[in-house]
């Protein structure tokens, strides 16, 4: 007694949900890309270019860059990275920067006239309701 019994189940597909454990080594089998202490790929936040990469067009963002996080955080960083990729490929971008302001204080700068790069911070003037009906700002 006391030994654990082994039970086998027939299955066509088995999915292991173990959580994110870092970028797979098959992505970089020769170990050319720099990694941090958590085995995530190194890339500066807001720039996303893979550090130590022999390719200037390799970008890293989301969980493979910063480790396991919320899905919405990874999506936001992916959108922000897309703006950097667009700028890299086209020379400029009309895509919005989507990274959280608090995470990178350099994004607090308001765009100046003539700036070629899109900024995170923009000012929008609300249009006043033309009717005499009072409408809360939350529903506009």
C-alpha cells in the first residue's frame, strides 16, 4: 500500500494548461537573442526591437518580452508595437500608440505641430449638444 495508482485515459488531443513559462527555445534554437533573468526576450519597452538580434526588423512584445501578464496588457503592448513596426517599414505611422502612459513617462509629451510620429496624448474638443436637452458626458 501507499503507492499512487496510475490511470490512463484514451484521448485524441491533450492540452496542457500550465500557464506561461517563457518563450519556447524553438523560437531561438541557437540562442542568438538576449534574454532577461526570466528567460523572456529583451527589448526596450516602447521600442520593442529585440536586443542583440542580428536582424534589425525583429520586434518583441507582450508576454515573450515581459513575462506572463494580463491578456489586455499583452494586447495593448501588441498594438503599440504595431505602430513601431509600421514606422520601421513605412517611415511613419498613423496607428495610435497604445501603451499605458504610466509605464513610460516619455509618452506624456503632447504632440507638437509638425511632429511626424503619432503620439499617445491627444486633445479632443467635445462638441456641444445643439438641442436644449441636457445629456451627461458619459453618454455622448
